[in-house]
C-alpha cells in the first residue's frame, strides 16, 4: 500500500512538472512573438493547453511568470559561459571562449536568446532577476578589466567596451533570426575576429 501511494505521488509530481514546463514553453514563445505587454495570461493558458486558473497555481502573476522564465534561461547561459571560461588562459582565448559559448547557446536556443537579449525587460524584472543579470554583466566587466590591466584591450570604460561587443553580437544574431544573414561556423569565426580587432589595444 505505501508503495502504491508513492507511485501515485511521483506520477502526480510528474504531471505537475509537465504542466509547469508547458506553461513556461508557451510563455517563452508568446513573449518572443508578442512581447510581455502584448501577452495576456489566457493566451498563455490556451497555448499551453491548460486552464487559465492553472497558471496561477504555479505563478502569482504574469510578472512572476516572466521572472521565473527570465531566471531559468539567464542561469542557463551563465552556467554555459562560467563552466567553459578558461580562467588561466590568455585574454585572446578567454574572449574567443565567451563568444563561442554565447554563439552555441544562441543557435541551440534561439527563442530563449531572443527573449533574453532582444527584448526590454527592465519594467517588470524583480530584484532577483536584476541581480542575476547584473552578475553576468559584472563577469564580463571583470574580464575586460583584467585584460586592460595586461595592456591587451583598449583603455576605455570597461562596461562601455563590453556593451560594444555584446551589442555587436546581439545585432548579428538578430540579423540571423530575421533571415538577413546566415550564421555558419565560418561567419561566426569571422565576426569574432572582427570584434576582437575592434577592441584590442594597438
């Protein structure tokens, strides 16, 4: 009897997890298509195949939903970059690694990358989400600062230099998802080399 109750309990948890995942997947697609303000909770519920009230079982509001989604994918890209980052390598190799990891993530998860980086979130992100986003930016600033201290990167405000490179990456990826360019391996390598050349000290 206890074993049967345990089996039913596990099945119930899987069903709950499946519903939550369906809601998050539907919300991701809709936020990319319509933006946050253009996406109503009933539309998310319809896309996810659940009742609108079910969403509020998991998320207290649309703002709570978008923050969970933001953190899920921001943590995923941060883990990808942090895990691969070669802390003791020369700045050139570190730059290449960050770029390649971002590129792999973006190409493998185009909807998630578009949601994270090609949309404006500031009006509804909570403190936890802002801290997570800020931590990833500070990681980039830390890399720039260390490389500047070695005389490798141009002597300019580190956040500005980082945003210049990141803006170029986002613009490149936006052009890819809009069909204006095709990002194959050769194009990615060429773009990475061009960005490095733009920021390296002469």
